[in-house]
DNA sequence: GAACAGGCAACTC
DNA sequence: GAGTTGCCTGTT
């Protein structure tokens, strides 16, 4: 089934701009992954993105945020020096509507870690504690629910090799599972308020909270600042630049900047 | 073996 | 409030 035009949805840019950790391409350029309980395979051919999945089209249109129009935000970004380059290079990036719990948990794991290791830890977490589903002859695992992890002790996560992050995962799972922290409710409050609420959990500071707010709660104005973005801001923007001036879709600009910075870093021969 | 990594928190001055 | 350090683990 055709999901989108490849100009609207660019798979490699979307999956490799740092927002998600569960999508992988095989040697033929076919991407596979899981969203919610649904596995899928995607590939690009003749200017279209094709998807194979048991979930309805509406599920994936929502996941890939295909009913949002990014063009007016792009127009604003094109007026900003350097960000215009990032915006051109990042066309087709979609800010995924990921499950809030998966995003929160994944970005707890991400701290002080590189992408390949984050992916490894997340994959082991899903294998160990998620639900198995068979699709196209392969076994996929969903991201474990907060309830499934809330029952565990820190030692039970030793197999993940997540190190000092394990107690943070358990603590977050307990709060979400008990209802003390209602992630869905944070979708309806401001990005600032959602971020401050998340920061009350152990091991969650500005960066992790902002990532969860942007990628899990889809507050598009959230602007997570990591080392790449910090470097880019320092290099290309005045010292007093306020990312909030990029408007209600500032998070999209952040993704363009992140992708472009890493992409040009790769070309210059750096790694990760 | 030492330094470092997409970060946090506790501690120092 | 700005700077420093330890934290698990894996890689260089």
C-alpha cells in the first residue's frame, strides 16, 4: 500500500534524525520496526513510500504525522541564516507521533550513550519484556508497558546493560503505571508545564524531558538542546538567540538542525 | 589503561 | 549560578 509521496515522507531522514530507536533498514533499503503493537515494513520506490502492515492506514498516517502541514514552518525557517540550509537538507523529515511512554523511556536510556548502544538496550528491553508478534515470518516485539516494568526490580534489568539508568527506568515505570504520572494528560498542558512535571522524576533533566515532550507528547514547540544542537547554536547563531523565536514548530527546526549537523559531520569523516 | 559518550544530580565555591 | 565530579557500560 502507498502511504505517502517520498517528498512528504523521507524514510532515512525521518528514522535517522535522532527521534526514534526501533527502525532499521536491511541491505535492500527496506525499513522494519514496530509502533505500538504493530510491526511494519516500509520502502521507497518510484517516488512513493510503500508500507506493509496489519494496522490500518489511519494508524500510520497519524504515526508519521502526515496530516500536518510543515510548509508554513519551513517558510519561516528559510528566512533564518544557516537554518535555511538545514531545512532544505531535511525535507521529508516527519516528527513521529510515538507512544509517550516509549519516548520517555527511550530518552532516559539515551543519556550519555551513543545511538548504536541505545538501540541495543531498547531492543533487549523489548525482547525481554515486550509482547511478541509474528509478521512476514519474523518475530517482532512491542515496547514493554509501564505496568510490565513496574513489577521489576533494578536487578531484573541487568540483562539490558543499561547501567545507572536502570533505576530511572523502574522509577518512571512505577509512576506511570500507578497513575501518579499521567502522560496523556501532559499532552493537553503547555510544553513548559509538561517538561517541568517530567523533571520531577529521578534521572530526568532538561534534555531528556524536552525529548519526551517533543517526540512523545508531540508538543512541536519543544526544543531539546544536546551537544550537537549546542555546538550548532554556538557556531551559527548569535549568543542571545532564543529558539522560541522559531515559533510553535521550533522542534521541527531542531530536527532539521540535528540531522544536517550530523550529516555534514559524517561527510567530514567523523563518526556518530 | 585512560578518556570519553546525544545527561543527571549532588556537591563545591 | 557556574564549575566539577561520579555514575554503568562499551568503544577507542
